[in-house]
């Protein structure tokens, strides 16, 4: 707690700070204090900022304790919601309703209560906040989607492990996990991957006619119980490009259950900008 308070004083741009002793690691590192800082913008601090913070803490270090700053593990939460409203009770159109919902989700009462280390996205509270965003809203159909952003090492054979740190849903005949696009060595097609419901990750691409065509049926594995994906462990994969900038591949997954609760060392971030919010007039209302 002392280190947490000190860091927030010397680095006010920290959105949240998590501090833990090296003895808490799977392989204990005694004599070290680990600090994970989520800045107000971006996921991680620059090396310059890390060095400056450590130097600022030198006067407060106890004996030979070493302070190590690590990048936070960020788990994004997106909301997929369809909002129904009574058009006779508002002058707002679909866009106006969507804007009201976005403002509510971005508010300190919602995002501010979720965006933190060890945060919790409670489905019932989010649904209630959407209903309360505008008086004309009658109901909503919503679900929470988890997202991890993986940075590929381009043009280099590598293996990847993506951990959601909680169980993933197994939905009959429906993938629980999906990715954004990428290309791999020796092929110019844009591929995506998803799970087959049986513990395997498979790739696919779309033909010129828009037909989905399966590719590698053993691209990786998925452990639904612990929420872990492994890619390139049997045969390292070489990514050559990604559809998103900065060699990023976004991986989305459906959680097991409606809530998403992060471990203390995981920063939970409600990503309203990338959420899917639509609004439609509620045609199922009883006529007055």
C-alpha cells in the first residue's frame, strides 16, 4: 500500500496501480517488489517513464529491496447490446439513443467502477444502467464479450499463449473464440481463427464469392475450463502481417457465465468504443 500511494504521487498519470511481493510468484522472487501500472492512455508505460519512477522511489526503498515495474495484463470487456425504445416517449432517433447509452457506459458510475486491477463487470448492473440511460428505453438484449490484444512477432516462427484467466463458454455449433485477420508465411490469403467446440483452434478464410473456407484444423488448442489458448506449440507459426496496425491480432471470447471478474493482477477495461450498440424501436409495446 505504501508503494502504491507513493507511485500515484510521483506519477499522477497512473490510472491504477497494483503492487505485490516477489514471494507471491509461482517461482518466488524474494527481495523484490513488483509494480504494475496502468497509465491513463495506452496499455503500458514507456521505458523512460519506468526508469523515472524507479529513480523517484529510491529514497523510499527498504534495505536492498528491488522495485520492478511490469506491464499490466489488460483484459478488455466489450458490450454487445440491442436497445429497444418507445419512439413516442422521446424526440431522439436511433443515433440519439445509442449516444445516450454510450455516455452512460463511459460514465464514472459504470466504466469508473469496472476499470481497475481486479475489476468486476457485473452483467446485471450493466443491463440496468443501459435501461436507465434514457427514459424511453424499454429493454435491452445484451451480452459481455472478453478481448485480449495479442502482438504478433512478424516474420519469425513463434508460439503464443493467450490467457483470459477465467472459463470460456462452450456453445453448440457456435464458436466461442474468434480473431481479427492476419497472413502467414507462404500464403497471401487473409486468415482468421476460431474454435471448433472440441478444444481445437482452426483457421479459415473467405473466397472471392464470400464463402467461408476452412484452413488449418490444428492451428492451436483451447482449454475452456481455464480460458487458455495456445498457438504454434506443436509447430511454430510465422505471421507476416495483420489486418490491424502494430502487428495486433484481437481475440474475442464469450465468458462462462454472465459476469467477468478479473484477478487482482489483471486490469479490467470496459471498452465502450469497440462495443456493439444498436437501437431499434420497440414494436412489442401494447398500444395505448
